[in-house]
């Protein structure tokens, strides 16, 4: 019988609620499982096993030298990861089960050009993880981010002072940018007709290198925090400049901002965009700003993509006071920064490409 405490809901509905609650309570184990498989090199082991052939569980535990007391537990982890799409369980000779890589776990092969393993290392790093225990304190600290509450210093100050953290962050960003090789193949039109471009907050220059290779005549400059680019050397058409996008952005036909604006609140984004507008306003021609970022669209996106964008929004909001935006949020920002028009194009699974014109 329904009690007044559960609003007259059916028992089945309450049990569904309980299952949802427990799933999310235990959800923190999801990312730990990813860390576990990356640390044990399981994707690399499967990748190099008999030219990418599926690996049986006994072969895997033998390579990993798992003691007999732990094989059942390892099987639990593998089954859970397979259930969530990180391995495919296939039947090989004599109907034995074997594990094959999926599109997701192939991205965790460290030796692969498109490896996202550094992303796993960065997100599972103790400073990142520990900060989330401070959500309760954070909500009453008017001007502090979760990171600020947890480490006593704002994110960018911390990263500037901690070389190991800086390196881990830059490597994570670089591997995300490496994925753009796939996306730019269909988007070369974005750079056609341009003579120069500045990749603002362009990290260690992976995106810029991809653009430079595709467009050898295009001059590309990366503007970054000085300690990100101090030891980097460019090439024929690539240069690195240490600076501050809030102060000045070098002149160019176009400015690229990949995953930069989502780090900042609307006021900071306005300042960055105004500096971008100044940078692309030459004497003879006016260029464009190219923003690569998320656009939340719950009506259009698949549920899984929306979940990722909303989770990223929570991450940005709490860690760094940033924000993932809907189209109307972007439009408001662009117009208030003095731009006249914009065009949004699909780019990767979760990122859109937005061209903004003065
Ligand atoms: C989320 S990362 C994106 C990096 C790169 N665009 C990518 O997608 O791989 C944001 C970048 O902005 C840079 N950044 C932060 N503050 C900056 C500033 N004031 N001037 C220039 N770059 C800055 C950071 O160092 C970092 O590399």
C-alpha cells in the first residue's frame, strides 16, 4: 500500500527510483574502471594480441599475471565494461568467449595516434577528483570555484604554478585536439581563402599543426599562456606566442577558439570576443571568428550526447565558473560583443563549429 510519504506512487515506480538512485551512487566507479583498464594497458594488450584478434579471458589474465584469487573479480570488471560498450564479447573457436575492442576502447590504446588515454589520466588525477568532495562548502563561498575551495587557489593560478598538473592538462587537451584530424577532413571550407589565423588558447598547438598541414600557405599562430608555449618551436607556417587573450590578440584574418569560451562566464567571454573582433578587423578586410565548442540542444541531440553536454556544463560551472551554452546563449553573447551574424555547423559528436562575422 502506498504511504503518504511516497506521494501515492506505485511500488514499481518507487523501485525504479531506487534503482536509478543506486546506479548514480555507484556511478563514481565508472571512471575508476576506465582508469583501471588504462593503467593495466588492457586496450593495448587486446590491440596487439594476434593482430587485433579478440582475446580470451584466460589469455588476458595470463598476460596480466592476475593471481587466481583475483580472476573472478577481474571478470566482473571486464563484464561491466563490456556491458557499457567498452568491449565486445565475441564467440571464437569452441564457442569460447573473447573480448574485442570497440570504438570507445580503441581510443584508449596508448600507442594509437588517436589515443584519449591522457584524458583518463588527467580526469582521474587526485586534485581533480578531490575537488568534487567540496561541493557543499563551495555553494556558500560566493566567489570561489570548487577548485578554489579545494586547493585554495583558482584553477588557472594552480595550473600556472604546478608543472606536473600543467603537463597533464596540456596532454589531455592535446589528445582531444588530435581527434580534429577526423573532423577537419569534411570542414576544410572553413579555412579556404584565409591567409592567417590565430588559435587563441591553442594549447601545445595540435589543432594548429593539423590546420598548417592541410593549408601549407596559411600562416598560423598559437596564442597561449606563456608557460604552455615557452619551450615550443614552430615551423614554416606555425608560430607560438606567449600572451594573454584578455589583453591583446594578434591581428589575423581569422581567430580560432576551440574549447576556450566554455571555460569562462559571459562577462569574460564578452572581453575575449571583443578582443577577437579587434584582431580580425584589418584595414582592407574583415575576417571571422571560428568557435569550436558545444551547443546544448536537447530537442535535436541523442540522449547520450545531451547527457555529456549537461555533465560538461556541471563540470565547467563548478570547477572553473564556465558554462556550456544553448544556441540562444551563444547568440546573445555574439550580438552583445558586436558581431552581426553567425552560422552553426555540426563538427564532431559533441562539438559544433560556429563561424561569427562582424
Ligand atoms: C580547455 S583548454 C583548450 C585548449 C585547446 N584549444 C584545445 O582545445 O586543445 C583552454 C586553453 O586556454 C588557455 N588559456 C587560459 N587562459 C588564457 C589566457 N588568458 N590567454 C591565452 N590562453 C589562455 C589555457 O592554457 C588552455 O590551453
